[in-house]
C-alpha cells in the first residue's frame, strides 16, 4: 500500500483490474490530464494520480500535512459515495480502480474512521467504511489495523452496520458489498476484536427462530443444551420485569442471520426473470433472463453460509437453522440452479450441501467415522418406519422394507408418491418435524418430497467421493473458470473452492481442502500446457484428399497425431465400484518426421510417464476463434466449438515398443521382445 505522503516518491502504480469495464483510464486532453471512466484500465502513474479528481479531493480534505487540521465534511463523503462507490445507482459494481485510488490516499484511516460516530454518521459514511475494508481484504493488506488503535470505535461501528439491515433499504450491489463485509468478518475469527463482535450473532439465541418441533428434537438430543436453554428462559423472565428490557426478538443475535436468510430466499426467487414473448405474428420465445446483481448476491450468500458451516465456532447453531429452513433443497429446486448461467451457483450449492452434512458432531467437535454415520442413518430410517407403521397406514409398505432399500433415493420417492399433498405436508412438518408448517414453500409437493428424501437417503462418504475422482483432470475441470480461475482473477467474483484458514472442522477437513487445492493447482499447469498446444495446431478436414481424415495446419513440440488407437482391455469393476478397474489401450504414433532434441524428448518416454489424449474435431464454422493467451477467460464451450477440443483423458505409459515390436526404455527386466 502506498500512502498519500509517499506518492511523490513512487514511480508507478499498476492497477490490478485492467479487465473491468468501469476501470479508470487516464487520458490526455488539451494538454491536461483528467481522470475519467472508460472501458479499459491501465497503469496509473504518479502524474496521473496527482491530477486525478479523487487525489485532488484527498489533498484538499484529508491528505494534508500533519501540522494541519483535517476538516471533516459529510457532503464530501456523500459526494464520493454517490459518484464513485455507488456506480450506476447501485445497479453496477463499484469500479475497483476508483476504490484503489481512495485506498492509496488513506481515505479510511485519515478521514472516514476518525470522524465516524454511531449516532451521527450517515448511511453513505458507514457503507464507505465497508467498501474500504473490503478493498483492504482484496489487496491483501491488514484490514483491521486501523481499528485496533480504538477498539470501542469498532464495536460501535459494527453495531451500526448490523442495525442497517433493519433501518435501511439496500440497492442491489449495496447488498453484495454489505454481505461481503460479513464474509470477511467471519473469516477473521483469529482477531479477538472481531471475534468478540461476530460470534454472538451465531450463538444459542439463534434457535429462537427454529420451528417448535425442530427445537424440541434438537434439545432432546442435547441434554446439556436443554439445561442451558431453560436457564436462559428463566433469566429472560426475570429481566422482563425490569425497566429498559429488550425482548429477544429485537436483539441482533436473534434476528440478524434469519433476516439475511429471508432476504436471500426473496432474491433467489426473483433472480430469474419470467419468459417473455415478442409481440407480432412471428413471435419468438425468449429464454429466461438472469438478473446479474441477483446472481452475484446469491453466489456471495452461498459463500457466506459455506464459511459459517466450515468453521466449528460458527457452525454449531447455524447448521440447525439452515436445516430447519431446508435451504439446500430450496437452492437445488430453484430456477437458477437449472440454468447454464447458474453453473457457479450450482457448484456452490453442492459445496454447501457437502458442509451441511459433514461428518462431525456440531457440539463436541469430534469427527464421526463412516460406521458411526451409517449407524445414525439406520437409526433415523428405523424411526421413520416406526412412525409410518403406527400413524401413516398408506406407508405400510415403507414400514416393512429393509433399510438398504429405503436409503435409495428412487425407492423412497416412490413410496412417498402414495400420499396426498396434505398428508405429505403433515408428515414433513408435524410428524417428522423437518421444517415449519408456515414455510412459504411448504405447499409445494416437490419441495416436501425432496426434503424428506434428502433427509433419509444414504450419503456417500468423503472417501468414496475421493475414490471416484478421475486420476487425471478431464475437460470438465480443465476449462471450468469457477474451479480453475485464470491468472487475471481480481477477487470480485466467487470461486467454488475451499478456503484455507486458521479454522478447520477436523483433520480430514484440513486434508481434503489441501488435496482439492493441490489437485486444481496441478490442473491449472496442465491446462496452460494444453492451451499452448492448441495455440500452435489448427485442425481441419481436407475433403479433396480423404473425406474423414483430420489434418493440422501447425505443429507443437510435444503433441503428435495418433496413427491408430485401439482399446485392448477393459477390466471388470472392483467390488463396490461401478467404473472399470482398468482400461488398456494401444496407441501408435509416427515420430519419423521429428529431428534433433524434439525426437530425443519423444524417445525418452518410459514406463509410468503420464500422457494426455485429446480428441479433436474441426472447429464449428462461424464460431469465433477464442484467444488462447495466458490468463484468458475460456469456457468449455469456447474450447469445444472454437478450437475443436472435444474431450481430454489422462493415461499412464505401460510400455513402449518400436516399429519392430522391441521394448524401448525398459527398466523392469522383461525378457520377451515380442509384441503382445
């Protein structure tokens, strides 16, 4: 970070967001340089910064000499917020170049924070501080250092921020900025000052929002919590008789998280606009449109709940509330989850579901083994069967089935189809106590069925999921920007990746996060190598020579077309698996045209080396050729239709033979030189 005092000594400040549409471009007009918004960003020199309108404002109001007094004006804060931070009336994200200029000028440390007052500061003043804290996180500088000098200020500021949820209506991107701030807060639990303020928001009073049946089930399963709950109830009765008593429903630890949940469900419901038809005789049906701000908000909110569930101090009581609201089911049944535009939302939903059902005791923090999870699953199914046998005559077949049959999704769904909508609602809300009868979704049959099925179906263990992963990355992972982001990632988008932090659920959680990140890091390196190959080769069909023969216009150093490819063996699946135990193939390539070091590299291939097979087809006619430069944002569709790459599979070399069938580079001591 470069302070305002050090601006004279700096040489150049490179913006980290050159690809944003609303970035700052410094242009020269009539001999004067003027800061204005443009479609492309660039390097900001010191001369540019000095002539920038924000820097001029900073020099006038807060970036002054230490012996001069800073005069605060709320109008300056309002003007900067409306013109710079609240771009497009809150319908567009704030330009990060403009926020970066404010950060360089120490807008937060010198102007906003020293003049903040919880009673008098405006909404724009508070949101401006939130913007600057978020920018510090984005740039990777210590975000809370300026608050440590006066921790009372942070306490009043945090309470002010929480109260904004009740007192103000937020514009679309103001909601995102507001939510992003709390994501950063809950990711800073190692800071005692922050931890003291945020943990009460996810404490036991949060359970006052549970449905009565779900609350009774949870308290009965945790006797210690039941004692503590009764103690809190007695304490509330005594406090209610005193003057100045605040009811629990009006306290932030009771209403704040549920208010965010309600807002998310409302945004999720309205994120996909209705299908519109053009007027006229030849009316064309348009596809559903997704509101960009709503989509980003939904993605940010899922990041927020994933962070809460992936840390034990915040998971303990929040998971039960999310389960009572059946939030995972609502996300999976939403229109956004079904659309291609909601691919990242779907990946985040899957990650949310993973942490929602993580193998851990929320209250003791102990890890649960596969055997303990299976025993718990069987006990729940038996409870369902006993209830069905006594109180639901239509489910007598379900009550007499084995647990192995019922834990399959298809079978359980089939048994529930015999119930009427009212009977299904009674089963899910009153008898099984899975959710509240007052839930807005409680009248949807598909929702109720999914809630029951997802609660009782068999969950695959993490070991099974890891074993089902391919050994080498395929095209689905290689060109997924949500999992393997390009080098130009600016931090404004959400990634469907686990976070490495000081808080982990169990040692298995820690190892799985590192495993996934290491696997995706290796995938990124492989993708860059493949893009380098695709940049040099270009396939086409030459109908004059041979109709189905694929030709290449260029060549790459370590990429050769195959002469023949034949699968020679497909092994039977191992016990408990559905995929083949092995697939053996014979590949013939021609290295006769290679010379010098390139030929030597190909001849150096040996057993256990890894190669990648790329299935190519000619690019689709009329589809623009994508840019394959380093850091380019590429999708699987762009690679498939624009470059012709259909699929990618990794393989391990078993043996190499020359044209006469003799083994090459054999270090195993094999005697037979005869080809198989």
